[in-house]
């Protein structure tokens, strides 16, 4: 199966700062099949980005995704209080679909 | 608006079978793949498998021997059965819609604890 490794495990930043999250795949993943999710305690995960770079419906433009091959990045340009959360990448190029272990973005 | 409402027990005894149901509204269950995903405490999300309205299923090889998924179009529901539950299966279980292989709508999640 495709293993997704996210880094860093925890990112400590202040509101207004830029967050850069990495997702590295153990083998090539088509950008069409790479997604990012945000999840908060007590809530279902929320789709942010699909196809590596396309924002899902209702997602603010401060969220952006880029990448290809084995390296993908989620960027939050200016952190707002509601953005402090856990973010996971997911691939569905090959089954089983797999997720990264998550990056926690916490308030510094 | 697509909504997924999960139902099922929050506590299962070791060796017993977990049964969860997800009721879909706002979308046709005859389209799309419908998926089960879980998250053990302190760990990442794990894809359990998916079911299509034709009955086609795909399961995670790590769970395949214990998993059965089914779909009832008349009730707009799909279900998960996981046999021989152990403490390692304690997790938050989600149902979700797979749209072009990503998950755009999710159920509210059910915390399932395996304990005697």
C-alpha cells in the first residue's frame, strides 16, 4: 500500500502566520488522487483540497495545495483562529486508499 | 444538502460483531461509492472499505477477512459488519461518500469501544 508521511508532526504558529504542511508518498501518486482534510475534535473531517490543488466548495482561498509525484504541500497563507486543527493527506490512486498520520497546527 | 446519519452501538464485547449503519439523504445512494473509515485514538485515519449500489465492494486487506459491507437502496442505507472485535478495533468510525475517490460528505462519527 502507499504510505503517506506527513511533516512536521506539529506546527506551532501564531495567527496571521503562514503554515506549510508536507505530505510525501512512498510511491508516485497522480495529483488527481491526492486530497487534504481538516479535522477537529468532535467533528467529522472536512474536505479542503482535492486533485492536489483544487479547493472544495466553501473553502477559503487562504488554503492552497500543490504537488506532484511523491511530494505534496498544503499551505495556509494567513492562519486564522479556526484553522488551528489537524490536517491529513489522503491518496486514492491505489487501493487501499491511505491517509497520512496528520499534522497538528497549534497556536504558538 | 447531502447528509449521512450513522447509527449503531458505542460498546461491543470482545469477539463479538460490530454492526453500523449509515443513512443517506440528499443524494442518490445508487450513485457513488460509499465508504467506511475509522480512527483509533491518537492515530491517523484508516480506510476500511467501500460499497457500490451494484454490490461491488473493496476492502482494506488488513481487515478483509473480518469485514462485510452492504447497501440497501430501498432504505438509502449502507452498512458495515466487522467480526471478531478486539481492543485494537476501538476507534471512531465514520461513514463517508466517495466522490471521484475523495470523501466529500461524512457522517458524524461513532466512537466504538471494545470492552467486556
